[in-house]
C-alpha cells in the first residue's frame, strides 16, 4: 500500500510492523484549526473484523484499557472503526524497551547502577499496583519487551493484551500458557490459575537480571526452559556481590510458593523504597535520561520504534498452549494479544522519581526475615533460634515476622547431597533484620563455555587456555570468575571480557573483528 494514506480521522504515515492479527502504523490525528497529534494505530486485519465473538472480546478489553489512566502505563486513546476495520489508537514514543537497554549494557560491558535499577522497578510496581487495585487485572506478561522507556527517562508498562481481569466477559481458559516463558511464574508455566503475585514474580526476575546483568532462566529449547521456570532455582552464585538485605528482597519476590512472596505490588515497592532510602540510591527521570543519551549516543537520530516487526516475531513465538481441545478460542485470544498490546507514549510533564522523593514518615520497627535456599532440590534443614529448635524445613524456606525485641542468635544446618552437614550461624538485629543465603548442597557441576570469533581468533584464559584458535566448543570449566581474551593476529587486535560462569550453565562468547573490535558473552 502507498503511504501516506487516509484512514478515518487519521493519516497513516509509516508502517511499523505486522503480526498475524494486526498491522501497526505511525499515524497523525488531524483535528480542528490545524491541531495534529502523532499516535500509533493498530489496525485489525479484515479476517478478524468479521468475527463477532472476537470483536466482543476486543471491545471488553479496550474498555478496560482506556480506564487504566496512570503515568506509568501506556495510554489507549480509543477503540474505533473505519469502514469494516476495527482499530485502536495509542500513545507513540520515540524511545526503547528494556530488552534494548539490556543489549546495550552487554554490548558496552556495563552494569546498570543500582539507583537506576530501583528507579525502573519503582515505576513498574506503581503501574502494577494501579492495575491490580483498580481492575483486579493481572498483566501476565511482565518482560523486558513490555517495559518501555522514553528518551526523557520515563518508564511505562505496555501490553495488557493478555491480562486477565474482572472486566472481561470472556475469561481465559486456565489450561493455557500465555506470556514469555523466561518471565513466567512457576504456577503460570504449569497452566494453573494466577493472581497478582504472578506479576510480582516476573518483576523479581527483572530485578535479578538488572542487578546481575544476565538472564535468570535460559536454555536451548522451550521445554528445557519451562522446566527451569517450574523448578524456580537461582544459580549458586546468585547475587553474591549484593548485601544480604537486598538479596532477601529478590528472593522474597522469587519464592516458588506465591503465599511466600510479597502480597501486593505496594508491599514490594515499600521494600525497595526502604532499602534505596537506606543506601541513598535516589535518582529521577532527568538523570536517567542523561544515562540513556550516553549509552545510545551512537544510535541514529531517528527514534526507534518500539513496536517493530521483530517484536511481533518474538511475541508470537512464545504464544503456546498446553490444551489441545480449545484451539479455536486460543486463536481468538492470540488475536487479542496482538491487537491490544501497547506502544509507549511520551509525556511532556516530568515524572518525579518514586525512589528519590519518598515520604519522610518514620519507618516502623522492623521484624526479622530469613530466606534459605540450596542448589539441590528440596534439601532438608533445621533452624535454631537462641539455642532452641525453631523449624525443620525443606528448601526453599522463608521465615518472616520474627520478633526482634532483642538480638536473636540463629544457626542453620543442612545436609548436602554427599551426606555432609553444612551449617552457619548468624544474628538478626533491629539494625540488620534480614538474612538470606543459598547453600551449595549439590555435587558441583562444571560450567560449559563456547567461544567463537569473526573471522577467527586465538583465545586465552589465564591458567586454562593459552592462545587456542576458535571455535572453542563445549569447554568444561569450574564455576567462578574468569577473564577471557580473544586475539586476532592479522590486525593485532585484542578484546577482553570478565565473566562469571555457573555450574551446569552454558555461556557463549562471540568476538567480532569485522568492524570495531568487540566481544559479547551471554
């Protein structure tokens, strides 16, 4: 089709992508006296506009989305119809999503400063709290692609297209897996009923990945990835460089049992607010925007479109089902997923940081929290408090609301896979009320390393390899931190990368000397 093209009250100016159910355009709304506004139009493909059941569900969804009016949620302007074709108009942003930010940090071998991690998380949790409380709506697809960031440093949650709320007259059958596998809660990955705590688990995954600068759940195929998600096990080296109180926040969000997670998005937010306040990790949109400008200074001046064709391809690859007898309804819900997903819009009014600008009310006297996990599934253990047995448990174990009228002395003992006893003593105080640890109770597994280079190179890892030519495939190596160096003799160019290898996990490093020398490890 030729563009620009008139479409109802809008002028379609640029096609941004197309999925199986809808096509997306950058458009301009033309009003009176020369008024004009840039928006995104998601236009339903004709075959779906002829389906009455789908249209009814679409209208239900759009009515709810219009009511989600919050500075950290992408705004839907209207559900309309031009001739036989239904469409939704939404805000437009010239910015990036969190996945793009992850990629840029890896490319530049940088970590996101904790203050920016907490800033992003605060905005996500504020958005979720609004959706949870106002509409009892569970997003079910909190993932990097759906966390959108404007160049002005504002953060919004997008794509409530597969959300399940009280507003919908056609409920989703529970025996369906919706969302992106690597960001599902364990109960969602099993096709079970989910509630708002499923969104908090996914937010916990984002928190882990932002702090660690690596994926939490990875695998070479979907089935293996789903199994990892269902097991809900953190790597043995997880969060080693962070304080125990911060680790406890992440582990609380990532509890396998929803009853042990934060009960609400507000409770999760308050936990990170208190920690950020204690550590003086405050920032705002303006400072975040400066970081984005620095990270993306090599990008094209034309702003990136968040709703790109690649996003559609990745979204559809994760829309799977474990039910074979409800396929027709599943197709309809996939259609709604595509059509009702959002694109981030820019706002001219600056958003005040939820972390840096906090109420100065007195913080209540803390109670104690203990989180114990182990690398071997369902490791048995015993916990003593002040010399008396407090609990016998199976990992992962979470104990909170411990009364701290005085210092409490604890000892934890676990039995490793080889039968060896593992024990540790610790103290909880009013000034240090949280303790969390993952014990290495399993027989150590080697890490797996693969290194490749374009066009080729020589790999050196101190005390492991010395100038071995690429490709390096299936190298078994002990868990730990390593410096990898790849040398390209013809141009006498060298790239280096410091990585942390985890047992049983394959890490792939790719060096590239065809342009500016670089190396990326995942």
